[in-house]
C-alpha cells in the first residue's frame, strides 16, 4: 500500500518537473509603459525574463534619458499543470530633453545563454501641453481631486470686530495621510489693512474628515484691524510636492474590474490615490482655503482721557514697596495688568492724583500666556518720590475698551497705604531741574493730566573751604599695612605677659612640690612615732623632726631652720607645751650628741603618749 | 728717662687713636647718609605739599572768580596726583555743582564724606545736590544707618583691635590664674563680644549698600537695562547722582544693585566708584 502511494507521488512529481521544464523555455522582452512622454514625465521600462537565473543589465545609458532601476517582480503561473516562472525588472525613464530616443537592445545573461531585447523608441515632447498626444499623466492629474490630497481650513471666530481688537485666527493644513508630501510651504495670510502676528506653528494631529484620514498641522496667529471697514481675508495658499501613486496606463481608460466593495461604494482600491503603489509620481499641488470676511467697527466716542487704545478684557493689581520712607526717598509702584487683548497698546496705569509726587519713567515687562500673545500679563514698575508727607500712594487708573460689553472700562486700584516721614522738600511740587526733566522726558512723555514741571532757582550750596586739610586715604584702616604692624606691639606684650605667667606658675609649682614632700615626710614620721619599735635616739630625733616639718609647713620655711622657739611661736603654745617642747628638743640633742648611753634604753609608754599628744596638737 | 716717658706717651696716643677710629668712621658713612636722606625726603614732601597747597589756592581763586571749569581742572589735577583730602573733594563737588553737573557734584561730596564722615559742609551740600538732581539713593536698613552714624569704619577697626587684645590678655590671665575671678571672666567675655560686634559691623557696612562697592551715576539719561545691550529693556531710569552698588563687571558693562531693590546693567562709563 505504502509503496503504491510512493510510486504515485514520484510519478506526479516527475510529471510536474517535466511540465515545468517544458514551460520554462527562456525568453526576454522589453516594454515601455508609454512610447511618448514629456520632459520631466517618467515612463516605466520593464524587462521581462521567462526562466530563472537571469542577470539583468544594471545600467542602461541613453543620452537625454535618465534610466534608474527601481525593483524586481517575480511571477509564477500554473496553467493545466504547466508552471511558468518569470521575472520582471522595472526601470524608471526620466526624459531630460525633448527628442526621439532609442533605447538600444539590452543583453540578458541566463546561464550560458545570452538573450537580447528588442530596440525601443521613446518620443519626448517639450512639455505636457505641447504633446500631440493626449497626456495620460495630465489626465491623471485631473482625475485626482486636490481636496482629497489636502486642503487648508481658515478659522476666524468672529465676523465683526472693533478697531484694534485682537482676533485669534487658526489655520489648519490638512494633508491626506496616504499621500507622501515633500517641500510643504506653510500657508501665508495676505490681507490689506490688517495687522497680524507671525504664524506660529502649533500642534500636529491625525484627524478623520469625511471618512479620510488627514495629517492636520495647526497654525495660530492673531489679526487686528487698524481702520474701520469691511476686510476680506483671501483664501490661504500652500504649495507642496505630492508623491502620488501612478496608475497603470494600460488600465487607465478602461474601468477597473469590479470589486465586491464597489456595491457599498467603499472600495479603497477605487480611490484614485491607490494606483500602482510601486510607482510614485511627484506632482506640485496648490492647497487653498476659503476666503473670510471681517467687518471692523469704529470704537465708540467719548473715550476716557487716559485711554491708550487697549481693547480687550483686563484686570489691574498694584503694590508698592517700601511702605515706610522719608520724604524724597523712592517708592516702587508695581502695577500688573493681566487679561486678553492688544497688549502692545497697554500702557502704564497713571496716578489719579500726582500732586506731591515726583514720577520717574516706568519700565514694563510682558509675559504671554499663549502662543500668539493675546493673553498674558504686563507688569509696570514706576518709581515715585514723595515731595511731602503722605499717607498713601494714590489710586492708579487704567482705561480700556471691552468689545464684549461694547463700552469703555476704567480700572481703578485702591490707594496703597504708605508712611512718608520728614519735612516737605522746598517747592516740592516743582522740584525738578531742567536736566532731570530732560532725562525723564527722554524716557517717556508726561502722562496726561500730570503737572508740568517748572524750572526753579537751585538752592544755594555752602561756601568753599580754603584749607586743604590733612592728606587722607580711601583705604580703610584695617586694610593698611601700618595697622597690622601696630598689632605687633600688643602681640609682643602678650608674649611677655605669657612668659612671665608661665615663670610664676613654675615657681608656684616648685613650692607646691616642696609642701607635698614635707606633708609626706610629716605623715611618715607620725606613723613611725606611733610604733614602739624605735630606740629613744631614733624616737626623739623623729619627734623633733616632725615638729620642725609641721612648723615649716605652717610657716613655709626650711624645716632645718626651725628650733623649739620658732615652733612654739608658730603654734602659739602655752607654757606647759613650751616646756615639753624644750625638753623634747633638749633630749634629742642630748641623745644625738652624747650617744645612746645616757638615759635608759627604752622610752616609757607615758613619755611616748605625751610626745605624740604634743605633736598631734600642733595646729596653726 | 725722658725717652721712656716719650715712648709711653706716644704709645698712649696711638692706642687712643685706634680706640676712637671706628666711632669717627661711623657717622661719616651711615648717619650722614641718613641725615641727608631725611633732609631730602622732608624737602620733597614739603615741596609737594607746598605745590599742592598752591594748586589748591589757585583753584579756589578760580572758583571765587566764577571760572568753574578752570577750577574743576585744577582740583581734578590734584586728585589725579593722589593728594586727597576731604576738603579737596568738597570744593571739587562745589565746583561741579556750580557748573551744573550734579552727578559729579554728588560723587565728590560722597568722596569727601567717605574720607571724613563728619564733614558738615559736604553733608549739607550733598543734600542740596541730591534734591536738585532728584538722585535715587540705595535703601539702607535702620540698624545699618544707625551703625554708620555711630562711628566711622576706622573707629570700628580701632575698637575691634583694642577689644581683641584686652580680651586675649584677660583670657591669658585666666589661663594662668590659680583661681578664676569673676572680673577677669567678665572682662574677657565683654572684650571679645565688643571685638565680634565691631568686626561684624565692619564686614556688614563694607559689604552693604553703602560699602566699598558704592558708585554714583555721573552721566545724564542713564537707564539700567536687563541685558548688556543698548536696546535691551529698561529696568530703571537713573538720574545723575543716583547711587548704585557694583556687583560685577563684564566688559564695558556693570551689573549693579539699584535703588528700590532692583538690579540691572549699566554702561561702565556712566558711573564712578566713590572709593578711589
């Protein structure tokens, strides 16, 4: 069973390979998609090779034509069990100049065989219009709806506005997402009588409009009219190079085969933008928007005196620093105008009552909150100098026209409490010299309603001094070398003082050591005296030495210089103790100088007790 | 015998000459040169002072005659010569005031007061010049103002020095004393506190708004700007005579602290420092 199946398969495979081999009789053909073209209009050249292992020509050179290889297609066909294989080599032919060009036969190497294509002729006309034939590319251009390729949308939110009113404008450049674009020029608004800001490129999104997907780039700007009347904003234009797919020329005039999607009218392949996706054709297209109109009305009459042309909606906040000053000292008043409108016409708020104040030209700073600067915050810093005692900085006022309310609005800040001390400056109201007035005038013109500075006679200065005085230096004392050299004197004195103190300490230390030694000796002697093991000679010697040491400690003298009289005086002893002391010293002398033979060989307990009691009671 | 006496007297004379010789040579080399040097130096100094006095008197005469420009030139030549005194700057300030240059008048009054803080004439005229120029002043805090008015920087330096050494001596005494007395401890603490206070005050005043970086706007129509460009946004218009504190320099521009706690760039040519 198995063998039978295997044999059948082998026979089938052999038959298939035989039919394939038979069908693969090699052949080479070359064809141009069009025999006529205009300069710059591409034509497709195809070299079709039936069979395998072919080597197509890499470069085809014809003077006046630019031929580039663009790709390769492989085809397999099976007909009545006969399989055929073919390879198509695609080339793009771009005519550079008009004329009749001959593409010579091309050699294709296939294994050991060499095949040659036939010669092809291409007639190139000067331009598409000049061509005697009906230009298929031009026909295709006309078949592509530019609105499907892309369009521009101009969004003007208002049709009516006031002079100076800022109107935000949005421009949307919508480009079909299925088309590739090159060299896109941004749209440009050209309108007479309107001032507009630079078109700022905003966001980029994908949007579905009428069933098609568009790459939408949003541009923002703002326009304002400088005069009244009806303005027309012409349609915006943008030029781009679209790389549109090229449809097969052979099918161009014949209807496409019906597709199952056709009945629902949603067949994407019926879209002219879907052609032969292998070939693209660059086309310069112009995208346009619809025009828009704007009716500009004049501002109402009776504008406030301090109205500077600001149109919009604003708020005003003020602050002043410092809050406590002397007459003549500067106070910085910071006023902030925030909101939406034409900030280029927003000027510094003025003082409601500037009497008694000297004003300096304000500085300004604008911080925009959006891309085009319609909304934001403008900050003014104005320096005021009080000429007299004041309780508060007067309110500041700012006038603008509100187009929503269609009326003028005057913003008025609260008076800012400040404390101004000191005496009023002489002729304070007009205390501005010509020079200062000129400097102020250079910076900014005087605010409307402010008092005109008048010249006055300068105050007179004090007399000239005829004495030159002593020469002086700006160098501070601590930065002069003499100052630091002077510091050497106390430094040396300190060293001397320290040396003297150290010497004193050492001397004191020697005394302390001596006292400690004496105390130690006294304690040692008392310990020996309390024992019964010493001879009378030793005992009395130690006892008299103990008295000498104790006296020396009390009087801070040398113990060897102490005798019984000195000791008695030091401890202010009574007669009995004096006598005992004398006896003790006499006994000691006797035993020392006469030897141990005199007297008994031991000391009675009574004697020891008396001696010990005497020594222990010696207290200064 | 006579020969012997003659020999002895001759030897004695020679010995005397030998003993006297070094003392004789010393004044001839050292002292003489020193004396000559001192005399020449004194002469040069006195002649320089005499010259500057003459120059000063001439400038004063020009001022009295109403020739303010000539007086300014003479005063300025003295300033350039490094002969500085509070009176010189005061007189120069007066000359500038009369010539209508309030910025430089204020600058020179300030210089006079920097040299001699208690110069009543300079102080009075400075107030008048400031009123005339509407010059802006750098704000100072009340304690800073009080400390500046109390004594001068040099006096603070002397006080700091004395207090330091008294404190150090007291501490040394305490270190070596057997018993630490309350008086010595209190004296050392008090002295070192005075030293710390005086030093801190010197540093504070010297680095403060009225310290060594203080400068005066001398040109007219000067505006402080946010950047080092003539067309940069203006921060503050500075009338001549306004005070600024130089924070840094970049090329021809000064970054300065301005009145009203502002900061900005001004042209270096528009302002001059008070301390030379």
